[in-house]
C-alpha cells in the first residue's frame, strides 16, 4: 500500500481497556505492529481525571522516547459511550473512566503530542479489534465477516470488503435484558454464584480452570454457548457473513464452549482471533489509510 496521506507511515497507536492501556507503533505500509515498542501498563480507571490522563501521557512519552521513527499521527481504540469524531468521553455508570465524562480527550492528546487535532483519531474498541483481524488476522481472506469481542462487555462489528463498522449488538434486547448481560464476564460470575453459592475471584480464567474437572463449570460454558448461538442466529441470518470471528479474553477458554457453539450455529464458519492485543492497535491505525497528505506535519519525535 502506498502512503499518500501522512508525513510518514508510522502511527502511534493505542488500545484503551477498562483497566489498562497498550501502546505501540504501527507501520501502515504493511499494517505491522513494531513489537519492540509495544508497552502495556495498568491504569486506575476509577481514579481522578488527572490520574488517568497522567498515566496515558506517561506511556505515550515512554514509547516516543525509545524511537527515532517519524511519528505522524495518533490512533486510539476506545471503549464507549464516546464521541469518536470529536474525541469526547461520555462513559458513565460503567465503573470506569467516569472522571473523564464530557472531557475533550482529542484536544488533550493533540496538545500533549503537539499534533493538529486532525491527526488524532479514535475508533470503537470492538470495531478496531475486528478491523485488525480482517486486515491481518483470522478474517484476512474473507469478504464478509461478523466479529464479536467477549470480555467485560460484548462487542461486535461487521466487515464487508474490508470496511468494518461497529454494530453494537450488545445493546440489543435478549431474554429479560440485553445481550451484553448474557455474553460477558459478569454473566459467568453471576451464573456461577447462582448455581454454587460461591463467588469467583479470578473471572472466566478461574472458571476455565475449574472446568477441567468440575461439571458445574462445564455446564456453565455449555449454557453460554447456547445463549451465544441463540442470540447470534438472527444477525447471522440478516447479515449473511462468511465467517464469525471470536475475539477477547473469554475466547481463551474456547475449548469449553466452541464445540457446543459450532454444533448449534452450524451454518457459518467460526474462527478464533489470531492477533491478540495487536488487533485493536492495527484496526485503530488503519483509520489513517485514506487521509490526504498535509502540506506540512511536525514529527511527534521532535517534541
């Protein structure tokens, strides 16, 4: 791919999660994440705005100090609710990043990195992840891809001819509430407590360890697979994707639910994600593919 849009093909790219931020550099010439710069730090997402922004600023500066590459822009995979165009956070009631509500995060990053705001872009985190898998991972050979991210929330995106858009299936009605309540980590924790009277402290990872021998844990994964296939049958019929890609931390326990899922949702090929944390970094950076080359852009490294 020829880069006509930026002063260089190197993008500082970040993935902001509920309790961490991962930052690296992506070379848009081949969508490659430069692993030597990949850095992940924990962030207290329930802290003050200053605490959160200082943590984010610190990791950006840490990565930039380690490279002489001409960085031309910043891309960020960000959870919602968020105004991705204006870069304003509207996260509230989710026990994370509430101190940033209404803040101009784009302006903060642009000022921090001395970039024109047009060179700071945000993308939904699930959309970024699926876009990365479509470009360089499990979906790179497919034209129509439905992707889901399974973790603290249930994310979803649909890609056709490598154009990927968030479809927010997690907010759709399912059973008594919405799909997100049945297809995320908190469902596993709630269901285990309902069936055993005990609380899991290690999340789905702990449950997967129990499932090696514990039939209750095995049954919970089986029930999860049924819920997922039941809910996704509608979108699969409506969108007619060639493949379903499953991403996120819960996918690491796939051996306990994937056989049941494929047995019921048998009209579509199901694949596991391949890129792990690199997927959202690539998908976010790809937002700059079609940007017009400016007359002059300062390199972030000159700061």
